[in-house]
């Protein structure tokens, strides 16, 4: 049987030809699919920015102006970069509910895709800080260096324990507990509200990653001493000792000297 | 032998003597030991004299005990800490188990405090016990002082004991501040920097004192070692010695008591030290200790691992001293900006000098008030009956004004936290507190005085006419009256027995002259006692009972 086949109509080159045809077909199809995938990504990015522009016109332009050039009510957003938008909108600070000393964090008004779309749109208006790469946001880094950088650069407003603090005229540095690492990074590069900008020459991206690592360490490790009383230091400790410790003891003295009825 | 001992000690009653022959081995040993000790230390005399001392029962009389017991806890826990703490500012690199500080440069003091917190068994608990007990110590002293003040328990013969107690309050603050500085962390370093700034604000000598204190330019390398000697040696020695005298004075002068049936200036009604009071007090010690340990085991205090080592450049938001220094920090914060003068090229920092004058003045008023009041009343009698605050309206009002003044300064130390937590502007908070610092005590004074008068009037009304019973009776003529429930004699006693002072009359001395001091005193006396509600007299009561 095999012998009759070999001497049949299939030539010895047939298998080679088949292989070549197969490879060509697969490769060609793959190339076709891949190139079409690339094309769709580009068009998706374009549509994202377009989508962002529509969202911007509907939600932001009344204050920031058409084309984000700014009005008397709000600044121009040309050149603030995607990071600024991702921070302000992604933490719910924008759109503002009301004018006040500073924009306050509140429930986020847009979905994550919408935030990214707005960021993509604003990024097309001019060069600015981009949304940070994931490698800086892992929370892995030199915690000790991050803690030292935090004490030197951040603690005077945000408090050493990241509990926040007062600024002038009702403005404040917020509590940093459980803030998303991306938002911490974006805040450092864009300097929202009253915060100064810590650019990459001032604090390198790796050092920013260390600071984030320290904040993540604080989030993941509750105070070794027990309840932290808000991390506010001697004020909450003093109130605690007067109200709870001395209060409990005074209650005991009343009980000890009570007359039985 | 045994019989002789029991006679001298007076512990065995004559009726128990026949039992001596049948006592067991244990009892014989107890008797022998008691005799042995007594023959050498004359303890029976002490027990006879002091064991039967009477202590009146009232919850507010136990606050001083709270201070004493928390002091004992502070001493015990502090001794443990001295085993491991290194009072040195030698620079080292931390190599303990707290990751966020690993490899960071710091002083040996800070590193050893971190080791106590993380690498010594039970160290963190003892550190927190020490610090919480210290806060409680000063807080209970404060509350104890308020009780003594508002009940007039500082009057003759106890003025000196008030001064001793006041000294203890100051020493406790000094102990607290030196202890707060020892770990050499960022927070305590900032506290020291404020002290340095205040010292340097003093004209001429300020800089010299600062260099002397820190052994050169701040922060220097000596201050921790010096504070350590003060904190564990000198200050505790003085403190414990004065506590001893303070307590002995309570035995000597006897405790005050509130007015009540059978209680007079010449007796003390209560329970004897042995055994009831001693048992209660011993138990109370363990309750206080227990509360401190419970708090220390569950609540963080002074998390130096967050603060990090001291470095003169960073200052954290929310940097405050421990509560008992807060009033001084608050006073600094309340001074309006720009209080500086330049004279002949020298800057006079009024923003520092004013607090440096106001704070000691306030403390001096607290210390010497008993002598001022004694001078105004001219009262040389012994007072062993504690006043109800309403029955001394002027003193209570002055006290309320002082408390308000202190409270405003205290609140000002947390002005930034008030601003963030109540969503206010910190400038607004400061302005409000500045106004309150002046207006608050005045308002508190008048309001408190009026409240005291009102309460006295109410007491008078009740003493004369009894309680409103709520029962309305219609008389045959159609008139409605509410039946008043008369008081028992016991209840009435409490309401009517208090010292009634009257304004002093200006009288010429033996040379026929009226001195300026006399006039001032008479004026002060008028201020104190011109408006007053006199206690119900016997005549009034009798005429009322005929109704």
C-alpha cells in the first residue's frame, strides 16, 4: 500500500509546496490581522481624545473655556498634561462642587475610561506631565529613603504621619492615608492646589517611587503601639488622657465612694 | 513575752489574751516578728498616731491619690526604661527592626528609644505606660488643684500645702518636658527649638543662656545628657521629697470635709486609715495602674518611629507639645504678627517677651491666690470645712476666669487642628481665640458669679420653704397653693452652714491714720463681699417654721 502511494500522483515536492503554502497563508493572515490591530489602536486613541473633548465640552468648558484656554473663572489647561487631569478628576476634586478655599476631594464623577479620555484630550493641547508608568507605583522601593524624603519634603504640610495639616485661609494639606499611588505621584509632578511641584530633577521618579513605598508601608502597617488616634500627636493624646483615662478613673472614684442606698 | 508585745502594740484586746496559750506556730511567728519590728522601729506609736487618722469619703478627695499612684507607675516604668536608654547624642546608624528607619543616621538616644520600642521585650508597652502615666499624673494634679481651689481647701492652715502642691505641678511639667525631649526625635527636637528661640528672644543674656544650655549652637551635642540627669535624678528627687512633705501635711492638718450634720471645723468624720481607708486606697492604686496599662496596651503614644530622628530642617505640620505645655505654646501662637521693636539696631522681640511675662504672672497668681484671699477677708481662723463653690461666689468666679484664660491658651496650641477638623481658616481661629483670651475670662467671671448667686438664692428658698412638691391644693376659698415639702434637718444643714463674710470697714490705726494699704484692702473686700447672699439664720428658720 505505501509503495503504490509513493508511486502515485503525489510528487516528492508536494509536501514542500504544501509547507510553503501553509506558512505563507498563516504568515500573511497574521500580518493582515496585526496591521489591522495597529490601525484600530490608533483610531481608538483618536476616538478617546475625541470622546474626551466631548466630555470636556459638556462638563468643563463652562469654566475652563472652549479649547481649555481658560476664563476668568478657571485657568487654562493647555500644557498641564494628562497627569493633572487624572489627579484632579480622578480624585473627584474636579469638577468643583462650589468655589472655596480649595477644591476638595469628593466621590469621583466619571468612570475610569472617561477620566482617561479627558486626560488624553487635555494632553493633546500641549506637552505636560504624563500619567506615571506603573513601575513607579508598585509600592516597592527603599522605604527608609522614602520616609526620609517624606519628612524633609512633605511633612511640614502633610504631617509626619501623613495625617494632613492646616494651610492659610482655610486651605489645607489633605490626609494621605489610602491615597492611590498614581494620584500621589501625579500630585508631586503637577502640584495641585497649593502644593509645590516636585519635578524629576528635584525628586527623581525612583525617589518618588520610594516615597510612595513609604506611604504604602504606612497604609499596610497599622501603628505598632495600638490605636493611632488619627496620627495627630500630642493633641489627641492629651484629649484622650483627659476624657478617657482620667474620665474612667473619676468614674471609679465616684463608684468607690458611693453610699449604698 | 507575747503578752507584753501585744500590750505595747495595743493590737490585742485584753479579752483575747487567754487564747495565747493555744496559738499555732504561724501565729507565734507573727507575734514574734511584730514584736521584733516594734521594739526596733517603735511602729506601734506610728500606728496609734496615724493608723486611726480619719479620712472623709468623697470622690473628689481621691484625685490627689490618683496623682500619687500615677507617679508611682511613672517611677516604676521609668526605672525599666533607664536600663536600656542611652542618653547620648553620638551619631549612629539605626540597625534595628523598624524597616522605614533602617540605615538612617540618628543619635544614640533616638536609636536606643527605637530599640526599646521594637527590639526589647515589653519595651514598647513600658514606654507607653511611662508616657501615658506621665500625662495622667499632670492631668490628675490639675484636676486635684481645681478641686482644692474651688472648695477653698487652700485656706488656713493649708496655704503652705497649696504652695507645695503648686511646686509639684511646676516640677511635673519640668519632668514632662525633659522626658519629652529625651528620645531626640523630630517632634521633641522641634519643641527644644522653640525653647531655644524663646531663650534667644531675651535681650542681652538670651544668646548666652542658649549657648550655655546647648553647649554651643543649637542643637549641640550635650543637651540630651543634661536633660537626662535632670529627668531621672534631680527633678524626681525633689519631686518625691515634696510629695512626701505634701502627704505628711495632709496627715498633720487633717483632711477637709464638706459641711454636714455632725461635721464641724474641729472634727473629721470619715473612715480610719486602718483598715478601711488603707484597703480602699490599696485597691484604688491597682485600679489606677490597671487603667494606665489598659490604655498603654491599646493606644499609641508618641510614635517616634513616625517622627524620625531630629534634624533641624524639617518641621512637621501639627507639631505640638504634650498637653501640659500646650498653654505656653498657645500663648506664643496668640501673639499678633509684627510685635517687634527695633531700638538702636537691636531688635526687641515682644512676641516672645510678652508670653515670657504673661505666663509666669499667671502662674504666680495661681500660686499666691490663697494669701491674697486671706488678706482680703482678714480671716485668721482655721477652715476645715470645704466650701461648696457657690458659697464663695467671688472665688469661684475668679477661678472660672482663670480656667477660661488657661483653656483659651490651651486651645490655641491646637489652632491648626481646630482649623482642619472644623473646616475653618486658621487665621479666623486665631483671631477668635485672641478675642476670647481677653473677653472670655471677663464673661466667665460675671456669668459664674451670677450663677453662684442664683444657686445660693435657690438654696435659701429651699432651706426656708422646702422643695416644691408638685402637689397643688385648692383651699376652701378657691385659692390654689402648691404644697412645699419641708427639708429634714440633715438636708437643711448642708444648705445653711457656710462662712458669711462682710466687707471690711476702713478703720484708723492706733495713730489715727488710714493707710493706703487699708484703703486698698477695704476696696478689695467691698468688691468681694458687697454683693452676697447671706446664709439663712436661725431666726429666719424659726419664724418660717411658725407659718
